[in-house]
């Protein structure tokens, strides 16, 4: 199982864009799951990632932030299989 974690916040248009890219790519990887967390609900995440949201983690490691490239994400998920 591959776990992706999208760290963002409500009202963030870049977070909405990132979610759309991730959901499109995840359609090709049924063994992967997406968790979403908000920096508004976690002070430690806010302190660490405030200036980088959205942040995408793959198996608890930072993959990318701000803009998510679908080809780069797809390649990484293939490596993780």
C-alpha cells in the first residue's frame, strides 16, 4: 500500500489544484490511498509547512510542494510499487 498525504488548508486554490492532479493520477494506482490533512488543524504541520502548502508526502516523505507535476508523481508511484 502506498500512502499519499496532501497537506493543505481550506480556501487554498493551489491545494485544490494539487488535489485534482493527485486524484487523476491515483486513478491509475488502485493500491494507493490519499489522506488529506489541514495545517489549520495541526500546529506542528502549520509551523513546518506554512510557506509550502500544498505539500504532498508519499509514504511520509516529501515528494513535492506548491505545484504537483502529474508525470513526476506517476513516475514516483511506479517506483514505489
